[in-house]
C-alpha cells in the first residue's frame, strides 16, 4: 500500500515550528499536515478521541505520527500509554504491527525538543554564530538525550553566555531559526534518529 499523506500530532508550537522546516527534508514531496496541541497534557487528554475519529475514516494510505516530549516521565510508561490509546481506538501501531502495515507510530523527544539542537550543533552555530563550536564535545553534552538538569535550561544557559536570549528562551523563535539549518542525517540524538527512521520507512513506501 502506497503512503501518500502523513498527519503529525505534536504537543506545542515550537515542535510545530521546527517540523515545518524539517519535514520537507525528511519526507520530500510527500504530503503532510502538523496538528499542534496546547501542551503535553492537552495532547494526551484529546488523543483518544482524535484517534477514534481517525479509525472511522482514515484512508489506508495515510499514516499518523505522534510526537511528545519525555520530560520527567519514564520512557516505557509513556510509550505504553501512547500505545494503549492507539490500540483502544482500534488502530495498529508500528510497535505492535510485527512487520505488517501500521497506521500510528509514537515517538518521544528525549527529554525535550532541545536535545535535537544539541544533536546538530552545526545548525545551532549557523543560527547563532557566537555560540562556541566545542559545546557538543563537552562531557555534559556529548549524549544529547542525556543532558542533565533539563535540556531546554541547559540550551538556554549556553546561549545566554554569549548574549542570546537574555530575557529567557523564546522557543518558537529558536525552532524557526535553527530548523532551516538542520541536517537530519548528521543529528546525534538517538530519539531524533528513531524519528528519522520512521520517516525514511514511510518514504520508502511512498
């Protein structure tokens, strides 16, 4: 079955802004739409009804990608929650498909979107040229998905040291500024690589 459209559900505006720049690089000319919620709790609260709605009409050639930040949640617990919501709506997830056709895939940004910035530091430096080149090689940032003390807070500290965002991180602006410079294939974040693998799989079906 050829895939011809993707719906991406995200929890907040900065992820939406980043994906507007990134998805054309990930899926080429494949049609996509991004649907943004008012935070993680809003997405999780409304997801069951939305997926039940999809189950009633979604064409077999469409795919749904759900992306949420892990934050402080346990990965396995959050992923199991998302999987259960899809299962109860009557939709087959990629995890449960056992190699057969799936409709929904659930992906986590670990721990937050800003980990993907640490994963592609060249993109950050192009967006914000005063940022030092060696940040991503420092011990605390070598694993973008394991930055201690809050990923967005760490990202803000790095930028504030060289004069950016003195009044606090403007997340939508940062996403819109960095996104056009990001190169998916070089991103070191494992959670980003898992998301990219899904889009490559879908693109292979298109």
